[in-house]
């Protein structure tokens, strides 16, 4: 064993031990879509006097945190997103109406003089007229009532005319509930005001005290979110103009203990610096999250076992060692997720499972290069061929993983909500897979290669003999690029079919991109779609779109529906289906839907531009342009396939699409890396011959790597439920068309571009942005085009 191998072995053991310890002693942090609960996104709004910036949003967040903590919600999470948004996560809260009550009334608290009983009842806004106006959300901008005349019912329902606001809840220093046994006062709420606000409070109560006892004008109304939460009379002992000083104010009124505490909480926590409104709301039942975890675990086990069996059959002993490294990869990547405190969401869980299938990519690249070395020089040692395989595969491994990391970074920075989690898990998976392949698998295979038994028996090691695919290609030697234009015509025809689907069938944008509400219900008695539609139409929900979901569940999509409307909709379904349980609930405001749709297009555009820039730096411009053209071809085909199938396009689909972009470029990078190497060593050989040989040499890698990902995705598609099934379907289509386009779109495109390009062939032994790649083991003068010709 060499010193380098020993170092790799020690490092691998150390990392594995730490990973096992973390996995056994720490638990993953699950997102609400896996553990169940409600996630609400609040948008801070400007007022006439206050701007909703980072500072005021942070102060608003702290007020909300205090309010939620006081109400005893278990482990709530509140974070600021951007400059003016607050994300509230409430585990185990399943009813959005309850969630809105937990957050509390979000408008500003104000104190008003009472001018007497109102002459007429205030006009009430009909329920369900605004999908974003949840209980506790303010009126739309521009519809604020006249501050000089406010007409509201008091606690007993008597309608009062209120004067303009005299001070806001920001002036409240403290509000506490207390019990006084003396005098039979019972429970009361004590108020303490800040200095300036205390003077205004004294003036306000002094003016009210000028009216006789029993007169409504002797009252002071405390208003929160256009609702009077208390309207106490000034005590008869207070003289006209005297007022109540700060710190000596008590609100009494036969309160119960809970009523007094709630009132104190509302007054103390009601002073939001700026008003907020709900722009996004997602509720997931705990059973759905548990089912997703079980399904993903089964898919991971089945897919990983199938992948391990496949690479063991193809590469025998070395394949079995790679399967061991694959298991180590799973432990390391899981430990990294736990140690970094990454919130594991449903797409993130899918990303973790998918990365298992893609983790064999580096091993396959190395093993195929080692097979080429053994075929080129049959008498060279197995250890030497393996070392050269690692050296020559490094460039392709680095470039292909870099493109996937770019896609993961774009998912994180340009995605929203759970999609960010997918980007994080994908990035961690890529880094962990490189470590498992280049450190763990290399240490295991180098130790095995030192064994004389493994070296002598070619049928055992799996490297010294070419595989079946390579042997068949070498024997047939198909002339696939004599007429490259015909392949481009086929690709253009496929694009035309996809575009026809987009135009004719249309793209079914999910509620995430259009705004509205999507609720999934499970009923105790089966209800067919037509019956459900008729039932909802009779209940006043004629615009509701009803479809079937997994396991006989019903999915209802509406445009405008508030929480009270959703409650009524569920009650209507319960008349037909018996006990009706909400499995999933998504509400997206129209402004947020427009923003997410715009961000999705920006993400796709940035992905194309960044990948083009990276490839232009690492390769020739002709290779870069043709790779990006193939990538765009893949994106159009995936979107077109979903249009023809009538599947929804949402945030999860966007995550899959950006992953397809990374995978497509990954395949093209491997092919063009080989073209660059062969062309640099044979500058006088026609490029179409170079390209043909490069493709034939890389096809075994593409097939073997793709099979690993296909096993995982097939398991996800079958076991993963509706959300993960669409995700897996998009990636399955993407991998198939990506494999096709990297050979039959990217390469023919590069050949046509090179015919008119005046750039000379690559310098022998050099790679753009790199030094010499020709080490001692790679210094053979044999023509690389002859690799495998004698097998």
C-alpha cells in the first residue's frame, strides 16, 4: 500500500466514523411539508408615515414572535425573508383559521375617543371576496377607512362612532393581567404607557371624563384590526380634565382569567410598526408528510440496491467496492445534512434520494477510463491502469459536477420555499459523491488492485476486460456522423412536437404561479369527481376545479377563497363523503404568483447564461454553444411532454427542470472533454472521425450512469406519491432526452459550427484553463483513436 493510499484510507475511515456518530446522535430537521403544520408568508406594507423596510420588518417580526410564544405554539419558527417578508412556520397547526388566530390580528393597535352611538350599521365585506385577505389581514391599500370617522360595534355589538386615533399601540410599555380580591374587582388589565404616550392617554381620558357617567362619550375605544377589543368607561372618580396617568390605569369589567390575559396580550403585542398581509399559506397534514418519508425511504433503498447490483454486475469486484462507497456516501451526505441543520423538505428529500443514483457517475467515469487503458496496453498492471483512469477522468468529473453545482446554486438563490431545500441537498450530495468516489472508492480499489489474485484474474476485477457495450460498439464501429444534419433535423422535429403541445394543450401552471388556492381532501366515503363538482356548485363554489389525487383523494382548485370559505367548502364535501380530512392546502396571493412566475423565467434564463459562460471558459465556443442548444432542446421537450400529458407545472417541476439542465450539460461535458483530448493528440484527423470515436468511448459511461439514476427515479415515480411522481417523471424524461441530445444534438451542432470556425484545434496535451494532463502513465505515443481497436 502506497503512502497516498494509506492517507486516503485513514481519511475515509475518520470521515465515516464522524458521520456515523452524527447520524446516531442527531436528528434531522424536518420541514413542515414532512412533519405537518402551517407555513404562512406575511408581506409588510408601507403606511402613510412608515416605510416597510428591513428595520421595521424586524421589529414587526419580534412583536409577532412575542405574540406566538405567549400563546404556546410548540416550536414556532419566524424568519425574515428579503427586506419586507416574514415567514411563520407553525408545526402541528392544521387549521389555517387557527393559524391566523395564533398569529393574531396584524393591523396596528389604536386608541380612539367615543363620540356616541352610530346612526347606521357599518357595511360588512362579504366573506371569500379576497383570497389574500385572511382573518387578521388588513384592507387592501387605498381602502383604509376615514381616520376622522370610524364606525364599529363594541364588545356587546352596539355600533359606535369613534373619533380619530389619538395614540397607537407603539406607545404601550406594558400590559398585564392581574386579580384583585379586595373590593371584588376580580380580574383586570393594567396598562403602562411610554412617556409621551402617557401624556396623550391622560389627555384622552381627561376629555372623556367630562361627560356624565353612563354616557357613551365617557368611553375610550381600543381598536385592533378594525375591531373594538375593549371600550371601557373612565371611572366616575376621575374628574373632568384630570385624566388617568400612565401606570395607574386599569381596565375592569367582569373578566375571566383567560379574557384578561388575552386582552393584555392583544394590547401589548398589537403594536406592529407596519401592517402585514398574508401572501402565501401552506398547510400539510402529518399523515402526508409521514407517507412521503416512508415512500422516499423505500425508493432510496430499492433504487440504491438496484444501482449497487447493476454496477456490481458490470464492474464485478470493483463495482462491489463502488457499491460500498455508495453506502458510505449515503451516510456522509445524511450526516452533513443533519450537522449543518439543513431543513429537509419534500423536494429536498427527493434531491437526497436522486443524488444516490447520480453518486456512481464519478466511479463509472474512472472505471471506463481504466478499461480503456487496459485495452490499450494489455500487459500493464491493474494498479497502473487504475491510477491513470483516476488521473484522466478528473477533468470530466470536475467539469460535470461543477455544472450540477451551478444548477444547485441557482435553485437555492432563485428558487422559493421548499425548492431551496432541494438545491441545498443536491449540492451536498454532489460534494459527498465526489468524496466517496475520489477518496473512499479510490482507497478501496487501490488496496484491491495490490492483490495478486485480483490482478491476475481478469474476470474478477471487472476492469481488465472491456464491457459488453464497449465490445459491441468496437465491433460494429457505426459511422454515426457522416451526415450530422439529419440528427439535427430529428431534434428539430421533436422540438416542433413539444412546441405544438405547448400551443395546443397549453401549459397547466400550478397555483404557485397563478395565485389562488389548492386543497386536497381525503373522505371516509368514496366521492367521484362529477358528484363532488355538483355538490360544490350547489354550495356556491361553481368555479372550483375538482380532480382526483392519489389514493382516491379529491383535489380542489379555486381562484378566490379565504379560510372561512375553505371551511364551508369542506363542510359541503363532508355531506357527500362523510368525514373529510384536509391533506394539503396551498394559498398563493396573485401578486406572489406573478412574482414566482417571473422568478422562474429569470432562473431558467440565468441557468442558460451561466452554463454558457462556464462552458465557454472551459471549452471552445463552438462546444459551448452546441451544449447550450442541446440543453434548451431538453427543456422544451420536458415542458412539451408535460403539456401533452396535462401535468401541472409548479415549483417542484421547476426544481426538476433546473436539474435536467445540469444533467444535460453534464453529459455534454463528458463527450466534449473526450473530443478535446482526442483532437489535441490527433490534430490532422477529421473532426467527425474524432467526434465519432469520442462518442463511442463515452457511451458506456453514459449508459451505466444513466441506469443508476433511472433506478432511483423509477422507484420515486412508483412510490413517491403525486408530488414526487411528477418530479420523478420530469427527471426521467429529462435524462432520456438529455442522453440523446448530448450525442445527437450537441455533437452534430458542434461539427457544423466548426466547419465555419477558424479556431485551430486544441494544443496536444493541453486543456483550456489547465496545465498538461499528460502524466507519466499517460505519456504513451500510441494514437488514442486506436483505443479498443484490438479488443
